[in-house]
C-alpha cells in the first residue's frame, strides 16, 4: 500500500480515537468541551517526556499518557460541577489555552521548539513503521470502540445519559451527578491521552501548536457531524473530516472553502449528525439494509 | 410521633430577602396520602425541593426514616428511599418508556462508579419487575415509545413510574394532575392509591383543589411560606383561615 495513504489512514485512526473519547463526554454525558485537544496534547507530551527523556518503552508510555491525561481531565471536570452549558464551553476553551501556554513556556517541555526525536513504537525489538503502526492504531481504535459499547451497556451508561437529559431528575433517582461528571471527564480525557500518545509516536515530535483550539474545534465538529451520542457517528465524522482535506488536496487552499461549505450544508440538513437518530441518511441506510436482508 | 416517616421542624428557606418558607413543621405518617395545597407562589415546590435535597434549607431539620437527612445530597436521599416527580415533568425525553423505568430500577448500582460498572443485562427478575411497573401505570402499550413523542399525560405517568421503580418509602408528587384531562386525573388518582396500597407513603402537591381533596387523607395548607392549617380534607375545607387565605 502507498506510504502516504497508510500515513493518512493512521492519522484518521487517531482522530477516530479522539472523536470517540469526546463523544463520551459530549454525546452521552452532555458536557460540551471545546478544550479536548489539551488532553490530546498532554498525552502527546507525556509520551515525548517518557520516551525521549526517560527512555520508557511501549506500552508503558501509552498507559502513562492515558493515566496522566485522565487524572488531569478529572480536574477539568471540577468546573463542570459549578457551571453548565455556555459557561462550561468557555471554561474548557480557557483550559485549552492554559495547557498550550504551559507547553509553550516550559523549558523542560522544549518551549516553542517542542520535543523531537520521539522513537517509533517497537514491539519485541521490531519497530512499527507504516503498515505496522496503522494496524496497531486500528487495533486500539477497535478495542476502545468495543469498550465504549460495553460501558454504555452498564449502569454507568444510564448515569451518563441521565445527567445529559436532566441533572435534577438524575439526582432524584439516586445518581451522584458530580461523580458521574468527573468520571466522564476522566474517561474521555484518558481516551484523548491515548490518541495523543499515538500521534506523538507517529509524528516523532510534539509542538504546542499541534494541540490548540483549532484541533479542539475540529474534533468536536467530527462528533457533531457524525452524530453525537451515537456509537458509529464519531467514527464516520472522523473518517470524513480526517480524510476529506487530504482527498481535496489538489484544490490547494480552496479545499477549505469546500470543506466549510459542506459542513454548513450538513449541519443545516442533518442537525442530529449523519448517523443521528433522526438522520435521513441513517434512515436510508437502515431501509437499504432491511431490503437487502429481506431479499432471498 | 413514632409513626412519622418524615418530620420537618422549623424549616425555613430564604432567597436573599425573600422568605419562601418560614418555620414549617410537617409530618408524614407511614402509609398515608398527604396533600399539600396552597395558592401559586405559596412555597409548595420550594418545600419539595428542600425535602428532596435539590435545594439547601436556610434553617430547620428534616428527619426521614429515623435519620437526620438535612445535609444529605439529593442522590443520597433518593437511595435512602425518597423519590419524587417534578412540577414541569422531567421524564428522560430521549429514552423510551421502558428505559425510563429501567433507569429507576438501577438505583442500587448508582452509589459508586465501580458498582455502576455492573452490566444491566435484561431478562429474569428485572424484566418482570419492569413489566409489573409498566402495567401498574398503564404504560405497557407505550413501553417502546420515546418519551418526547408522547403526550404530557403519559409523560407524567412515565415520571411517576420511574420514581416508583426506585423502590421508595416516600414518594413526592409535584402537581401530578397539571395539564391532565379530568379522566386522566381520575385514572392517575387511582394509580396513586395503588402505589400507597403497595406500602409507599405519598405527599402530593396540588393546585387542583378538587383533585387534592379527593385524593389526600390528610392535608397541610401552605400560604406565603407558612403552614396555616392541617387536618382531614373536610376540616381543612371548613377552616376559616383557609377559606380566607386560599379558597376565598
């Protein structure tokens, strides 16, 4: 397979992990965050420090990235206990700026020059490059997809949806709203940390500007476009928005106009996202699948 | 009193300079249907919010099932057996009727994150319990429907069914007949009596005086944040203070 295509697909796989993690927070728990890239970055920088400065091997660096991002994400959950809706969005944007500034102005993290020379992942002495890395990212994405589906089938899944629907009503049936929110942030940010870890390994370097506001908006758009609160939606959103800019590369800078236009049209005509419960596309696909299944 | 499941003493709630509740004493006895009536703005819903823990009290104490719950969070009170519905209706809109009831049945798993990681596999005793609750609230035929697609009267039953599913000792119903037709309100009253017969103590806030008088066995009248009368419905109806302040 073409090395460029493999690289694009690997990054799409990383975006899928990011979008799935944000979907847990936004789509299921109803806590809108436009600061998710901060935890993507924390995961990336954790791996950079763990490998370049401490020489830790895979998968210890990956686990460390998930744990550090998850714990710091839990702290991000604290403002969500006091503010809701628009104010929470502003708070998460603020946190994204703070985290990027910390990357930028901390000499130990390389400041604006970032951290370079992150080695590729090696398993049993064999470096995963190209297709090997793509397969690893795909395997982790599938594992996280299954884990998320299983999580949503537990009572914790009910807790998430209940606080999204109505926090007062959730509390009235015995749900600890504060703890549910904090755990939602821990799990979602831990997932972003895993994505960041893979991103750093794939790219071989981390820079503050890789984890800014634009990346946060991009991943939120993937979730909303695909269908927040659906299992498959963010995967579809990440494939489209992760792949489209590459596919339209021949249009040079004009591709962003088409990209923006497409987004606007989709949001107007499919407010629930492409795979949302009220989506026309989902209804059409369901009809086609049923028809195909009914045919002898 | 020894048979009081719930006892409020000296309960007050202030919002800035406004005294929404002032020195309220109230008791609910095990197994009764207690009515709480009063004109708009009397403080009825504020009292419910203080009772359920959705609002902190400014002064006073709340004892429930023999323990002081004044400082406990709403979720803790719910897990101790205090369930409620809301004046504006808060059934989970994107869930189906059956999922709403199931959400109530999960109460034992909501205490900690780790406990809530238990799977909620369907089948067996939980499905039977779920079906029995749907039956009790006449929701079997709409079990698979999304709540947001259902009329208000059905949504109120869904919310009550979800509250009942938590297995409460005390059920607080906030204006359950609001927005219902006469027939729906009558049917709902029958369901409430059935819930009481199943061993649940009920406090019902009602603006609809006729509905409240027919349903409750004992009543409190709240006016301007104070209890002005207490007793059986007939006695309350004849109380000059009630006639003067509320019934006109």
